[in-house]
C-alpha cells in the first residue's frame, strides 16, 4: 500500500514537472534570480562586518573607506530588492498559470466523462477536486518555488561564506544546528498523537452538531434540546482536554528552537571572542558570524514547513490527476453519421441494461414506437424510470440489444446529432446563472429575440417573465433561486420550445407546483407534444390514460406494457396501482 | 466581539499572565545585543577570557530564562484560549437550541453549523495568538528603539525614522492587498459556481450539446481569477524587498552616524554592533506582527459572525420559564384545536403567508389540508405546536391560547411528522424513544405496526437494535418516512400532525397507513397535509388553501360542489369518474 502510494506520488511529481515544463524558460530565469538574491542577501552582512572593522575607536575611524563600503551596501541592497521582487512575481506567474492549465484541463475532461462516473460520484467530491485541491496545490507549489530553492541556497551559501571567513567557528555553528532540527522533529512526533485525538474528537463534535443543528426543527418538535446539550457538553469537555495538550505541546516548538538558536548565538559569541583575542578574527567578522548565526537556522525551519506543504500539495495533485485520468466515454464510432431530421420512430430491440453487472435491471425490453406516439412510463418512485431516459439519450449505453432511431442504431449516430433530435424537460429543473433570455436560448444561442419571445409565449412563460424587474434580461441566480418551482419548469419548457426537435422526453412534476401553474404546464406540454414522439415519465392519470403505450416499471424492471384498457383487464400490478388509489 | 470577551472572564489570571510572561521573555531577548557589546568592548579589548566565558554564561542564562517564561506564557495562553472556546461552544449550542423556527429560517442551518464549528475554532486560535504575540512584537520593536536610545541618542534617531517608515510600508501594503484578496476569493467562488452548475446540469448541458461553450466560459472565468491572483501577488511581493531596503539603508545610516560617534569617543565599536543588531530584530518582529494582524482580523470576522448569532434572540418566549408557568387546566367541551382569525407572516416577508384563517377541530377528527406549494399548508400546521407565533389572532389548543402554555407542556401533547424524514444515528430503539423516553418495546412495536413499518423492520432481522446511520442513509425514503411516523405515534399524542409525510409511500401503503391510524387512535386528532387528493378525500374536514387564504372548508363532496380550487386540484389528478 505504502509502495503504491509512493508510486502514485512519484508519477504525480513527474506530471507536475511536465506541466511546469511548459514554462521552463521562466523557471530557469526564476532560479537564476534566486541565486543572485541569495548571494546578495548573504553578501550584505559581510559588507556590514567590514564597515564595523573600520570603526575601531576614537580617532581610529576610516571615513573614506566607510563611505565606499556604505555605497556598496546600498548597491547590493538595491540589487537584492529588485531581483527578489522580480523572482516573486515570476513565481506567481508560473504557479498560477500551471494551476490554470491543470484546472482547465480537469474541467474540460469533466465534459467528456461518462454519466456513469458522474452519477456514481458525489458532485461535492468532484468540485472539491477541481477547486479546493487545485487551490491547495497552488499554494504548495508557490511556497515550494519561493522557499525551497532559496532556502537550500541560503544554507549552502551561508556555510560557504562562513567557511571563507573562519572554518573553526563555522564548525561550532554546524555542530549545534542539528540539535535544533532534532528538537523540532521530536516535539512534532510527540504532538502528533495529541493532534490526532483532537481532530477525532472535533470530528465527533462536528457530526453531532451537523445532526442536531441540521435537524433543529425535529429536535425542538420532540423536546430533545436538553439531551442534545448534555451530549454536546460531554464531547466538548473531552475536546477541551485534548485541545489544551495539542496546542500547548505544539507551541513549544517555537521557543525550543529559539532556545537552540540562542545557544548557537552564545557559542559563536564566545568562540568568536576567543578567536578575536588570538587575532584570528576581527570584531567585524564576529558580527558577520553573529548575523549569520541568527538567520542560519531559519531556512531549516522553513524547509521543513515547505516539505509538509509540498507533500500535501502532492496528495492534492494526485487527487486531481485521478479525476483527469478517469476514462472518457466511448469515442464515437468511426462510421458514426449525423442524424439529420429524425422521423420520430424509435425501436428498442432486446435491450438489456444494468448499472452494476451483478444486479440486472432491464432485461429483454422490446418496444416499437411509431412516429408521433406517446409513451407513458409509470411506477412507484425510485423504480428506475430515469434509466429509460438515460438509455434513450445515450447517457448510458445498452449492455446488449440495440436502440434504433429512424431505423439506425444510435451507436452509429453522433451523440450530438442524436441529442439534438430530442427535447428534454426534466423534473429537476436546471437553469444556468445568467439572464432569462440566455436560458431560453440555451439550445440555440443565436436565436433572434422574436423567436425567444414566441417560445416563451407558447410555454405560457411570457407573462410572468414580463412581470420580472428586468423582463427577459432579469438575471437568475444559481439554480434559479429567485424563481418558483413552477416558473423554473416553464422556463425549461420554453427552452425546449425554441428548438422543438422531433422527439420529446418529458418528466412530469410529482407535486410542489400550485394548481394554476400546473394547468399552464399541462397546456404547454400538450402543445409541445402535438405530432411528436414523446416519452413521458407520468404521474397524472389523465396523461397516462391518453398514452399509446404505458410502460409499468417496478424495481427497475418493466413488468407490464400496453394501453390503459389492456392493462386494467390484465388485473396485474398496474390495475392494482390504479385501484389502490381509491381503496380507503 | 465584546459579548464574546466575557468567556475569558473565568481565565482572567491566565489572560494577564500569558502576555506578561511573553513580555518578560522579550525583554530578556533585548538584553542579548548589549551583552554581546560587552563581550566585544571589554572581553576582547582586555583579552579577558574569563569575562568572555562569564558573559557567554549570561547569554545562556538569558536564553534559559527566556525559554521558561515563554513556555509559561504558552501554557497560560493555551489554557485561556481552550477554556474560552469550550464555554463559548456550550453557550452557542444552547442558544441555537433556543432559537425558534423563524430565526433558524432567517440564519439558515448550514450557516449555524459553520458558526458552531470552524468559526469557533478560528476564534480560539485567534485568542491564543493574541494572548501570545500581540503584545510581544510591538514590545520588541519599541524596546529595541529604547535600548538604542540608551546606547546613543543620535544614532537612535535613525530608529525613530525607520520604524514609522517600515510600519507604513508593511501596513500600507496590507491595507491595499487585503481587499484584493477578498476579490480573489469572490472570483474563486464564481469558478466554483461554474463547476457546480456544470455538474448538476450535466444532462441538460449534454442534451443541448453545449459542452464547448461551457468550457469557454469556465476558461474565461478562471482566466479572470489568474489575472486577479497575479495582480495581488505583484503587490504583496513588494513587502519583502521594500522592507529589506529600508532596514538596510537604516543600518547603513546607523553605521555612518556611529562611526562619527566612535570617532569622537562617545560610543564604542561593540555598541555599534549592538545598534546594528537591534535594527535587525525590528524587521523580524514587524513582519511577524503583519502576519499576526492578518490572522487576528480573520478571527475577528469569525467572532463577529458568532456574535450575530447570539444577538438573534428567540422570538418565541416560553411562559413557563418567564413566570413560573401557569396551571394547565384544560377546559372541557371546547374544540381540541381552534384558529381564530389567524394572520401570519414570515419574518421580513412583505405579505402574509396566512390570512384570515378560522377553524374549529373537534377531538378525534381527521383534518385534511390541501393546496399548491406556497399556499401555506405547512405554515398552518406549524402554528399548532407554536413553532411560529401568529401575527394576529390566536391558535387555541383545548381552549387555551398556545402562547399561554409552557413550550414543553404544549409540545408533549403533539406528535409531529415533518416533511423531511429525518432519523438520527443510533439504534432504531434510540430513535423511537425520541417520541417518549420511557416507551416500552411493546409500545414501540405497536407504533411500528400502525406506521406500516413492522414488515421491513422484521425483514432486517435486528429488531429494535437495528442500527441507523446518520440521516438514516441506510434506509430508503419510504422506510424513513414510515419510521418518522412511528416515532410520532410512540408519543401517543393527543394531536398528530403529518406534514406531507407520506409522499414517498406508494398508494397502497399510504392507504393502509391511514386506515391503521384511523382505527388505532380513536381519540387522536389528526392533521394530514398532502398534495394528493386521494390521501385526504376521506377526512372529516378538508381545508383548501390557496395563496394563504381559506379557499374552502368541508367534506370532499361538499367541496366538489362549491369549491372551484378543490375541483381543479382533483381534476388535475383524477379523472372525472374517479373524482365522483
């Protein structure tokens, strides 16, 4: 398992590098700038040290030398500032562009994923991959860019500069430093268990809050408030203990490493002073060491932070790549043709289908639909009525048998042309955030205003649209939040009305629409269906009775098929369903 | 924020000692450059090895004392912060439990959950950071300046110039970039929305073959995000270089001035080094301070959001808690439930959701309520357990205004089956006992029988030990609905309210359920809200609502005769013969 994960990480690294590769010149430039920045940053203390050596005592100050060194300091500082800014800017550019490339790729890939994948994965999970994971990844990448390389360079550079000044004292620094790292990692290990306990208890608390606050109305209806409070306080009390320890132990890290740092500083001070007495070191050089000793351990701490961040980023990237690697739907057949104008005949020939191979769902379904016929699909909720829609629209492919439209197997048609020939109104009304106009013209973006208004009128939507604050230009928020369910449904009908393809798939609303709108929707449906082959997921007896064929579904199977009269005579499930409505 | 501060009251000592020890630590840190100056000026100059060792020892001592102080400070800060958040959480949870439906609707449960969890955590770490660091950084900055003045006033003047300049740059860049970061966040939200929309509408997108334009739109809004990010990045990337320039120019100035002072014999070489060190210390602390302010302002924003929840007072006052409660002498020979000229409006709504409702329901009657969405059906039944208060008029139970009952006394009489079938994590028995904590297994089974739930419970073979996952995920919608009905029946309530709670049941089960309830609960007054005409057609009284007003009241037959809306509803669902 660990091995597999390592492998995944390694391949993720390789792919990230591929994405970064597109900007390799920028990367190289950034690295060069980093080198210059680090060198200049490290050179400044040396100049300062030298200047200190020119200030020995009363009457022993070399002002001309001092002035020239100070000029150099100003120069070096100016260069550092410039390169540093430029480097940061370029790093930003690289990171955000790489992230953009990956995100766009992920989104575009989403468009080609088969519905079987999208239906079986929570949309929240996919969204968090495309948004949160990529965001986390970008942060890690940016930090990696800015701090990893400069950190390593700083450590190496500091060692180099120190060695060039005085190898002996460098030794002192090198010997004491690992102590700081050891202390930090020791504490991190100790606190890990505490953090784990803390986050587990936090999770426990969150799920209780989720359950109780999320269903507060039920809690109050049953007077469960006091019990909930007692349960909450018990968990909260435990959390308090764990949190205190987790926070305290983790907050030791900083003072502890600072203590080690102070030890380095003191050692350098003492050793440097001895060396100075023996003439191996000037006071200025001592000050160089002191300033190095102060900042030397900083990159170590930073690097360990960067490494955790990078690991995290890598894990996120791996999750995104997982999404990108999901196989796309089966490509179009090479001989796939465009379906021009369907005549409206549909036939299902020995169709079998199941979502999970072990659980057969539709078996040997035969149906011959003549142009202009109405097919009603009925059955209890959750019986798999939408499966039929999925197959007709070729959101899913049949397992065996075939579906033919205008006499051609739909697998030999392009998906695009097949779907253009269907108009679909689903019960879960989906609208885009945008204007009402844009939404109606969703299937025909180049439609003229008159066409749009005509479609809206035919869908009985024109009157309420006109009453909206900006009429057709009213912006509807995400998921049509500012519209009623019925109004949304009417807009969806108008959307189809504008294209009005030869075949229709309609999903009658079960409930939740007020009577008057309901009647309008019925009228609009009737208008649409005139002379068109229609498949209707039906809940209304009137619709069902007028259908040419009724498909009765139960638990995913089609158990009966025929007209209303035929099915009633059969005394089967349909008859039962029909009669049960008047039982009491 | 102020009202949250009282949760620190029990930790006064810790809240004072924490920052205090932190400042002690900082002062020890401030002595280090001076000690170093002594080493240079006395130790090296006089070649005094033992003095140097001694001063080295002093440095270690300072470090050790600093460490002790720091640890003490961290401990006190952690204790205060954790104690604070624990008390805050308990109170917030209690407060949320006390909010009535109106306030819950106004705030939204998702928001309440966020306040309760991540916001409280943010505030906790904000308190912790504040106690630890907020005083420390300014203390070191000003301490370093004061120390510099004790060394040499002339050279220290550089500090007096550099510190304001640095603060200006650090906080200036922050003020400019923080709103820009918010803009980035908003754009990220737009990108998220585009993704979510695309996923939820995937069938429509594909049915209309709009994948390409979706991709183009996404790329455009993501491109905008990148432009924002790069722009903000450019500004915040200024922080380090600019502060670096200022600090080093200041150091150069300090050296130049010190050079003159040393030349004149006023200060020593070692003191020059000390001045330079002080300058470096300041930079580090200012950057820390800037980061700290970002975290604290985040925590403050969270604290404000939490305060807003606390400010939301419940609109439903429980009389039993206000004035000791009144004796609940139920009157005889009065209607069980009565609505007197009830008008009701949701909070902040412009129009009434219910207007002019008059209704009398006798004990043991079944009342059907029908009407379109938004017609006020659920609203009406929610007034009976006093989940909302009427705007005008009164709702009476057993002849007494519901506002005069103690809340628990009133609600104990009523069993509610909510629209959303909610079950809780635990065993089936735990869930059923929500209805009545002392219910026996026998009583529970009786309720399951009536709710048509016995069969599938038996099928699962676990009896009442059947474990139920959060939100009842391991059950189907219909099963959940039947269990929520059973839960209400366990109470053996005087009044049963079923709010469209049989929608996931097939017609046959629905019918059997109604029959069982009718036969098994002779004295129970039952309210059934439904969209289905068949469900309520046999009720003793049917209430037809249209847009919040009473459109009809009577039996099925009476209403068919004289209620236009009722006829429309029936005809849209049933054929003409069936209606008759």
